[in-house]
């Protein structure tokens, strides 16, 4: 505990370099003050885009004299004016009637008329230089937060008016790709944000991609959505109509009869042409007859129509689908399927020089902004060059203490033996895709696996069989029964003293010496869910799933990667990072590395959030155990952290016969606004866990708590022709560290680009130090530790973008979703979906979800089952 770590300003082997960033200096903040106003709408408008349309109409058509120059509107409830507004009749507030069509309305009786009220806030004047308290001293106050929001609005107002946009991005639409089978279009654009740094404000610009719904005739879009659709009649089946209703609900459309006036889809109505309504002076008529008289004869009168009014409306507005078109530019906010991943990656990936060119091109939008010019703000539109460091990579040690050099973020495993190989003595294979992977192919694949695992594969599989996808559990159970029979026969040939080792259930499965290899179809979510729940939760049996499409194309490199995962799952050690001064110093006394994450459900998905904690068990920080829990959705603080850390500390002590003197806690997935809350609550939970385990004993372990941020937009580029900084792909070399120039005020923080990109532009991770009792905020030592931990990811022979324990925690959150009982989870999901669709959204029944969430089986807890 008394050991001191090196505190020099720079360790040997570190190289100073200069790099280009995607940050732009703001040498002069706005020179004018702004008056702040509250904005309200009557009736309320829930859609931000719609609010912006009405507010723009107010400024340009209804009251252009009052709004000269125009004010900045945030799309919600705040507006900033570069001068105090002079309202008709004086006073500090005013109300206007606004409509999106025709002349400005005189009263509120007209259809589509909204009242917009502006009221000057009590704070009144906003001074942009209020941000100085933040950038000079790191103090974030309500006043500085308002000033930063004002700067964001000045930057974004021009592009928001002209283009499809999100809160921090805009999308001109000049580059796009349609994914018709999903009903969406990928569009390229730019992310922008005003960011505080030490002593200055910066503008950050990055490329960005989003998805929008395909525009065009409703029926044309729908024809592409349903697989194997041959004609419009296929869209009318109950199943397809329900699928299309889910897709179309909430989309904005216009019709042939209303021109540019937009409507929102609230649902679908079967056989819309036959629907009757009472028409003034005529009596009851069908929709088909109505449109034949007023517009044109319907070509598809029996097709479903669009309900364009809420279901609670006294008179439904139903329009035949053939008369409607989906508007362009509607942001897709759902979760895209895995099948779209390849298209998204290909579309959004750019080589470093291409990305920098696009960023440089984007500055034209800000140079043309009247709002920026009017504010007096000055922006330097040349990307910043900053000083950075290049860390020397740690060496990697394999079996026989043979050390290999890391170059360009990777190392060669050929000819190496694993540091601590676990023999693959007992295993079997089940093939759930015999139509494509015939038995002989599967057998050859298993031989390849055995050949590539070298010292792991001491025996061929105990059993191989084709499984029944319609009864997965039965196939798995029969496989295990056959394996038990084979082992029992083998056991009879053993000496009496050896027979206990061949107890199949207790000493082979129970001790994690058996792995079941499962061959899956390309799309097999249901089978995968059943296999993992059966193995991880129900029976404690290690499983390794292999997709058929990858198996059929597999080479030795692929099987080597599978072997790395198998060895780690069996409790072996593949290699460790031996060249890190910090880790070598830490080895002088027990220490523990922890990684934690919270995985939230996707947009509009009613499921719990999943929390995870992984913790190291060995002095190399390469072997990890894990645990996971569930909690209320979108809750960032880990509620069960104290109990989880207690379990981790007890598990570490049981493994090492001693408690750790140092705890390094790496936390993933925390947004900037949550830092203080996480610091107050989660560090307190860790301290409480230490107190529970240590009791009155002293000294207690020192705690270092670091947030690892991945969702940021800082990008680094080598200076052209600088061979010291750039690699062969045009990226900055792995090991690049930035801890000055662009880092945020407040908590100590740095960026580390620890990996080499396989394609596109490498992305760094941002490390924010919320507490450091071990190194006393000495960033070079923490940087060395973090960099070393990116070189111990068990299933790769290259460094990764975040420390391995953070990566593992993320994997646990993802894999833990498979620990929900397949039937029970589906029933809860269906129940929640029906309650939401009926207009009621009660709180999530977390107790019900906990009943279907299975904790990892005791056999699996010390194993790296999540790989």
C-alpha cells in the first residue's frame, strides 16, 4: 500500500506529435447581449418540427415587423432576441394567432390556428461571455448553461431552418442511399456543437449519418416493405396490414386533395372505400363514391385507407392510401435491424482524408449564417492543430514467456502457444441448419476447430448431431444425454482413483470443462435465445454458437479466433500485456480492475435496462468474472451497485486469498450531464461495499473511478506527410493521447486513440476522471494503465478502442438480454405493447420482469461466458 507510482511528467518512449482535430477556435464570443423569452403554444404542439414551422411562420408572415432582426428559437420553450422586442401595446409579453396556410388568421376560430405567446423571462438579459466562468474555472451554473445553449442556437439556427435536422446535426440530403426493404433512406450530414475547453470555446464539426423514412406514394413504399410481394392484394392480409400500420403510424403525409397541407397517420382502416359517413345534404355515402364525385374514381377501392385524425376524434378523417404520399425528411427514431448494419457502415465510413475534406466543406454553412454574423461571433474556419503524445505500445506475452511486439495496434499469434491453455477435452456439436450445413461439412469444420486450437483439442467431439429448430431444448438435452453416456463408457476404462474426474455432471460440466458448439442459421434470434437461456441460466453449460454463413467461409484465422474465445471461457489465459510500467508496478500487491455499464432499451421499447459489472481475478487483469441485474428503464445510476461490488470483492478474495489494495473502476455509458450524479451515488456505493467487506479493518482499498466515453465526436487526423503520427491507413497511430487544447474544464480528462481502424477513421475514447485516490490525478500513469488494458481483450489479437473490462461490461449487458425466459419475456413484451397501443402507458412492472430474468448459473459465474 505504500508503493509509490512514477510521477514524472513523461514516461520513456513517449513521442510528442502534432495532429489536426475537428475543432475550430472561436477567438471572439458574441459581442451583443440577448433577451430571453418563454414560448408557449395553445393548444400544445408535441412535435418539435411542427413548433418550429409555426414559429417561423410567426416571424416571417404574421409579425415580421416585431421580429426584425429574427429571434433564435430552440424548438421547445425558449427564444433569444438580439434586442428587446417591442410588442404591440407595450409590455413584456404578447400573443399571436398563427396558421400554416393562407393569410394570417384574425382569431382562433379557424381550422389549424395556434396561439403563440412570448413572455420575457425574469432573468432577462443573457450575456454570452457568461461562459467565461465555465471555461476559465470549470464552474457550471444555470447562467453558464443558458449562455452555452445560446451559443449552440446561434451556430445551428441557419442550418436548422434550411435542412432536415436533429438536435445537434443537420442533413442537406446531397448524399443518400435507399434501403427500400426497410422503408428508410440513409442521409449524410454533419454534427455540430459548441464545446467549452480550458480557457476557450470551440466549435466542433463532424460527419454524421441518420435515417429518414422513404418518401413517395404510400403504396409504392409499402410494396417494397413486405417480402415477396407480387401485387397490392398482398398488402391487404391481416398480418401484412398490421406490419404496415406499425411502420406508417406517426408518419406525415399529404394527399392529392389537400396539396401541401400535411397530415399525420394515426392508423389503418380496412376496405376504406366501403366506409360510410354522413355527408351534409346528401346522407350516407361511401368514401369511394365521395372521391369519385369530388376528385377521381379510386383504382383500389377495397384497399385499406389512412386514418388521419386521432381515434378519439368525433368524425374520423379517412383517406384512401392511393391518394397519399409520405413526406421527405422524417427522421427514423427506431432501432434499425442487424441486417442493415453492413449498409450503414459502408455508407457512413470514410477514409480520414475524405472525412476531413467533408468537415472543411461544411464550414460554408456557418459562414453564410446571418445569425452568426449578427452576433459578432468570430470563428476561425481552419481546423485546429494541437500537441499530442504517442504512447509506446506494451509488449504481449504468450506461453513460455515468449514476448511479441505490437505494431500498428496488432500482433501475430501464428507460431505462438497460449499463456495458459485449458485442454478442450470434452465437447460436442449440434447443427441447427442441416439444410445448408450438411453433416460432412460440419464434421470438417469441427476438425478445423480441433486443428487450430493446438494444445486445446486433445480429443475429438464426444457427439455430433443435427438438431431440430422446432424443439431446441429437446435437441440440446438429447445431446447432453449422449455425451454423458460416452463419458460413462470412458469412465469404466479408468483406474478407480481417476473415475471421480470423469463424473460428467459434477466434475466435467460443473467445473466448466465441457463446451457445446452450436451451429445456427444466419438469422436465428429465437434459437440463439433458447440456447443461451438453456446453457447460461438453466443448466450452467458453456455454449459456443457459430453462424452457418461464417462457418462455410471459415479459414484458419477464423478458427483461431474461436479458439481464443474457447480458451478464455474454459478459464485459460491467452496472453497478457507485459510491457506496461503501471501494470508491472501494480502486480507488487493485489489490485482489482472493474468495468460497469448500463444497457438501455431502444426507443419506444418497453423493457428494463440491464446493468453489468465485471471484475478481474488475476494479477495480469486478463481473467474476468461478471454479474448482471435489471432495473427501471433509462435509469443511468446502477441501483444494485453496492451489492454487486460486495460480491465482486468477495469473489476476488476467494480466488486470490487476499483483498485488493487498489480498486480501478471503469464506467461506461455516462452522458456529460450525469457526471456529478454518478460521482455522488456510485462512488458512495463502492465505498459502502468496501466498508461492508472490510468492516473495521484498515487500510481500506483506494478507489479510482473513471468514466469512459465513446459517444463523442472528437476526431484526430495526422498532419499530411507526417510519418511519425500517421499509419498506413491515413489515421493517427494507435496510442495517440490528447490531454490539452480541446479537453473540457472541470474534471481531469483525456482522449486516447488506442486502436488502429480496420476501415474508415479511428475513433478515440474520452476518459473522465471522477476520483483518483491511487495516482492522485497523475494522468500519464492512468493513460498507461488504460492503454495496457486495451491490449488484453481475450478474443482479439489487436488492441481495442476501450479497456477490455469496459468492453466486457458492454457485452454482458447485451448477452444478458438472452437470460430472459424466452416465453415469459415475449408475453410481457406483448402485454406492454398492447397497453401502450391502447393509449395507456402504466409504469413498467419491474417485479414481473425480474421473475422472467434468470441470473447466471453458479457454474458460469467464474467463467467468461459473455465472450
